C-alpha cells in the first residue's frame, strides 16, 4: 500500500478576539464541508497539530491531493465563533521541522 503524502500549513488568523482551538476547527471543517461536501472533507485528512491562542497561529496537516481545495476553503472563512475573521496561509512545507524553521525566520 502506498503511503499518502502530506503537507503542513502555518496559518495566521485575523479576528477581533482570540478564537479557541475548537472554534477554529469547527470553522475549518465547516468551510471544507460546505464547499466540497463530506466526501471531499474526508479526503483532506485535516489534522490540527498546534494552535496558539496568543499569536493566533495554527499548524495544520492536510493531504497533498487536497492542498489546493483546502486553501480555497480557508479563503471562504469569514466568521469564527460569531466574530469576523480571516485565515491566511503563511507557509506551506513538506515537513513540520522545516516549517518551524521557516516560521522562526
């Protein structure tokens, strides 16, 4: 069986208040599900690796095949927990280590 390739995304959340980890995940899953349905959402294999409420940054893992659809669905997020918000992709990498190195620069 062939192993699926993954990509890691560093995301910056712009919102009035600091959203919780659960609120961010609900918004991300909801956006993917609305745009691509449950079948498309399951293909994304979305996993939240790290979430920092202070800096409003999230580290997310997604399958390589679903990278572009996932980025498109992130652009559609306008509200997180009934507050206006936007999610921006800061960096994309093939490994967590190189992503953290890129983020530290």
